[in-house]
C-alpha cells in the first residue's frame, strides 16, 4: 500500500492520489488558445495577422503538447493505480459532482478540433505544411473515451472503480509512476506522450 505524507501536519494517509502532481503544469488550453487567436484577429491587415500567427506558432504547439502530455499522464496514472491493491482515491475533486458529458469532454473536444484545424491555419498564415503525427489523434480519442467511460470520475472512490480505454496498452503500467515522476520533476509533460507513439 502506498503512503503519502502531508508535509504540513506529517499525517500519513493510506490511499492513492487522484492527481500525482500534474496540477502546477497544466493550463486551460481552450481559454489560452482563444485568447491568442483573438489577439491575432484584432488586426485587419492580413500581413499583421500572419506576423502575429508566426509569433504564436510555437506557443500554440507548446500548449497543445503540454496538454496532450497531461492526457497521456492521466491515462498512465490510471493504469498504474489500477494495478495496485484496492485502495481509496484521495483528493478526487470530481467525486459527487453532477455529470455533464459536454462539460466532461469539452476541453478534449476542443483539442481534437484544434488538431484538425491548426494545420490549415499554418498553411493559411505561414504557407507551410504541418501535420500532427497519427498517435496524436489516437491519444486524444483514447482520452475522450477514458473520460466518458469513467463519467468524469464522479463515482470514483477506489482505484478499482477506474475503467481504462479498450485500446490502451498497459503492459508497462508497473513502471508508469516512475515515468510520471520524472516528467513532473522536469515539468516536461510532453515526454509522457512517447508511451503512446
């Protein structure tokens, strides 16, 4: 059984954390992307829009892959804790909430749409070709399925309550915590996507 220490009061708690430490590294992808596109679209002159898009090009990809890494990490963490003996899930902020599928999958649906439209914007604003690798769509679809089959984790009290997507490869799940810990330590969540390539 894993034990986590609350450093402030030194109380030992038995169970598995809902979030292994991703929270400080994630941003609201949709809100940030909307903000950047609004900034681009405030210009009437196409040349200025092109320049602004070029400025934000790397930021768009950085945000996208960071969020995708978070999705990969969530799937990996779920696979890892599902392999542990039956234990309570600690600090599940979704527990007991009302389920709304549109809200549950909204950010992921936005990511899927972004992955479809961004290459067109790169062509339009930069005159260049950009393609996401095939694993990106597969990972997004898998994470969306994960959210739906778990109903937003509103009933997830124990690790055995978690359902994994049917196409997820879990053969290395016992090592997933090690990979997650390394990514959290460096803040490079994108690295976690390598397990889905």
